[in-house]
């Protein structure tokens, strides 16, 4: 019998599962939609390096004792929202996004935002269905090993109160 999905703060022990979901999901959402120059920086090692550094702002979704997805927050930004491919289309992503909104509101912010590349149609549809609105294109400063890299993105926002 499968257990109820549950949300909990990330721990050091989650870093490898988070890195695996992050790396595969980044490719699913971004290949063909970001400048090719960014690709060498987004190799598997980069996610293995970054996941442990982000444990403090990571919340994981657990299903049957395994990490099924995660969010990472930066202030009022839902910086990362990732669900393992095997769980997509199940409704579980809504739990992750609702938790991001809850934590951002609890930290005192009135509006949450996130960046999504134009070509990530699945994520954009999911955000729009969840009540987020497209506030237009801007240049997102993606962190890389060599500094920041400008990536054209849509800014999505949601009023929290
Ligand atoms: C973004 C993500 C968390 C959404 O979770 P999900 O379980 O896939 O979302 P859902 O299936 O509930 O919703 C996706 C919607 O897009 C639709 N969709 C699926 N594939 C699509 C495609 N290729 N183009 C457009 N819409 C698509 C689905 O039908 C659904 O819409 P509907 O509810 O109106 O039918 C998940 O896809 C993911 O982790 N993706 C990879 C990582 C990523 O891109 N993260 C976001 C970075 S900003």
C-alpha cells in the first residue's frame, strides 16, 4: 500500500536524490529553450555540486519513502519547482507549488514570483492553472560557475493575500 505524500525540510541525506531530479528535470524543461552557451555549465556535476549547498532552502516531497520532488525558495522567489518525471501529471506538483506559496507568504511577502523560459510550455501551463500570471519577459541572472548568465525568461507572479 502506498503512503500519503508528505512535505518536509530537506536534509543533507536528500542531496543526491534532489540532484538527480534537478538535473533530469532541468534538461526536460530547458533544452532547446536556453542559449547553448549555458549547457556546459548545466552538466550533471553542477547539480551534484549545487544541491548540497541549497539544503537550507529546500523542501522535499516524499512518496513511499522516496524523494518525489522538491522546491527551493529564495526570499519571495519560488526559485526551483521540480517533480520527478515518474510523478508528473499526478497532481503532486500542486502540493509543491502550494507549499512554496505558503512559505513565501509566511515569510511576510505579498507576492511570489518565479522565472520560466518561454519554451517550457508544460511548466507555464501548470503555473497558469495554479493561478499564477505572466508578468512579461525579462533577463534572468542565472548563477553559473563563471558568474551570472543572462537567460530570457517570463516572470510569473501570484498575489498571496
Ligand atoms: C513543472 C512541473 C513541476 C509541473 O508538474 P506536472 O506534474 O508536470 O504538472 P501537471 O501535469 O499537473 O500540469 C501540466 C500541464 O501542462 C500540460 N502539458 C503537458 N505537456 C505539455 C506540453 N508539452 N505543452 C504544453 N502543455 C503541456 C498538461 O496537460 C497540464 O495541463 P492541464 O492540467 O491543463 O491538462 C513538472 O513538469 C516538472 O518538474 N518539470 C521539469 C522541471 C521544470 O521545468 N520545472 C519548472 C522550472 S520553471
